[in-house]
């Protein structure tokens, strides 16, 4: 008998939560803000409690869930009229890259590390930070990327590089191609020796290259990478 009650409550709560989520809008499914996520977690927890405790009335679960739905819909409507309220509940976007330069202070404030940034840039089909005109971390955690217009640049004469990371000479001078390029060489002031080794380069070579940017200490560099042309991108601390 208890099993039957649990199963019936499960079916009821499934359709009830389904209707609630539809009433709350498609935004809940597509992109959850922190506020939306809290509401969703609370609804799920309340639903589980009533399913696991058949002796409790279903009203004890339905009433709080309906209240949460009313709160969410009410705040959503108020947010349509007030940007300050939207920023309070959803947060505001953060500019992480502008004109090829990293916004380190904002990255620190958002606790957003370089690995996260490079991952999302790759997901946006961007291979070089210098090609980014604007990169904005949305309140949902998604990175929106606008790239510079590179249509006038020529990439002829490139030679492919095998996955061992060896460099070859092309008609237009040295060219480097590697599966994971642009490859980080320095992150947070720390040299990525394994990547240097893949390229067949040494710290002495890197220091020599950085001297062109008036850098004499690796600790001065927040981020440094190399692209498929062998060009360095350097962002100082």
C-alpha cells in the first residue's frame, strides 16, 4: 500500500512540476541565473520530501511550490520594468577581454581562471586571444565572443606541424602549427615547461623573445601564448 502511494505521488509530482516549470517560462530551461537555480533546487527538494513521506499531505508540497512559482513570476515581471532589480537578481555581464587584452581584475573578481577562459574560447571557435575584440562573461556563465575582422590577413605559405610540435619552414618564414595552438607558455607567471618541450624550445629562448616586450622576468607576465605563425601573445601583470 505504501509503495502504491509513493508511485502515485511520484506520477502526480512529475506532471505538477512539469506544469510549474512551463508556467515559469522557457528561460528556466535555457539559461539558469543564480536566482533561477535556487528556485529550481528548492522545488526539486520539496517534491522529493513529499514523495519519500507518504504520511504527509500532498498539500504540504504543493503549497510551497506554488508560492515559489508566484515569487519567481512576480520578480520576473518586476525585473522587466527595473534594470536595477535585474542586476540584483541576475547579476551583470563582465568584460574579460577587450581589444585583445585580458581584464585580470574582473577575472579575479569572478574567480574565473585562464583554463576556463581558453576552454570557452575554443568552444566559440576562437584560437587566439589577440583576435578577440570583446569577450563578455554573461550572468548565466556563458562566454559571448566578438572577434576582430581578420579578412585582410594572409596565411599563405603555412607548413603543417606534426603533433610532435616540431617547427618547419614555409615560404613566408617560420610557421608553427600544433593541434592545441595557441599554446600557453606562461600562465599566472608560471612557465609551462611541458609546452615548451613540445615546441622544442627552452626557457632561454622564451626569455629572449620576451625581451622584445621589455620583459626581463617571467613573473612580470600574466599570460603568454604562441600561435600557429610562431607569434607570441603577451599580457603583462
